[in-house]
C-alpha cells in the first residue's frame, strides 16, 4: 500500500563542496544511479546533490513513519525533510515497482529512493519472513525480481541510496546475517544495471562507475 505526503517541512539543500553531477540521460533511456555507503557516510546528502538541479523530484522514503516510540528515527526523518527543496514531492511507499514504472503520478519527475536498505527490511517483514510464513522466501524472491525488472525497464531518471554492508561488523544473529546477505546481493544486482555507482566514506563521494 502506498502513502503519498506533500508539504512535509521542506527546506533548502545545505551548501557543500562541488560534487560532479551525472551526465545527461541517453535519449529514450533512463539514467540510473546507485549511491552506496555505511551509516552516516554522507550517502543521502550525496544523492540529493546529484539531483539538486532538477526542478521536479519524487523523493521516495521507504522507512517506517516516525513516531514517539523511536525519537532517534524521528529526528533523522526530520533532518532529511528539512534538507529537501520545497518543490520536491515526498512519497512514503514500498511500491518502488509502481514508482519506476510510472504507475504512480509523477512520470516526468526524477526519482530519489532513500533507501533500498529500508525497502528490503520492509518487504522482508511484509512477506512474513521473520514469522516463518511458508511462502515467505518465494514472495521475497518475487518482490526483489520485480524491483530489478522495473529498474531495468524504467524511463525515469532515478538515484537510489543503499547501505554498503560488506565491510561492517558480522551480525550476531541469524536474522542479521540473512538481511546482510540479501542486501549485499540486491546492491550488486542493482549496481550491475546502473550507468553510475558511487561510494561514500567519511562524507567523501567516490565514483566507482
């Protein structure tokens, strides 16, 4: 189920060092960009700068809605909202396939997805993976494959953010290992279908492709 919000405390992008912007999309095809990085690496801000010159952007937030039960998450969401230009539209949804395919409004707008990590976490929960639903693995495979199909076929200019999990601490739980492995595979599959891939470390963005 998708939820669409407008006017969520927008603000201007923070001034920063010049960062090379993507080239022009090839005629008739999308321009797909993946921005990877660890926690607090500057990946979200880098993705926003890559689209800073675009007049219309659909900002797709895949994380849970903020609440008083998690003040840290609510604070992070607020900071992200305050950075966005006022003309950007916020879409809170896990239906990325519909966004990329243009089945939701805004086909002419660029898309910023923040982020694939929270999308995957939400989809794994929706599929009942942690509750041991009998068809959870099949559902998860279908959702991930569907996202890849939509990513390949999209005609929209899209920048997606994701966590780079290959260099972090080894998770101490079975569920943590499963999530790390699934996200690593998703990142690799998305990266293989991108015109550009960036890696952010300590606030510095390095282009890998």
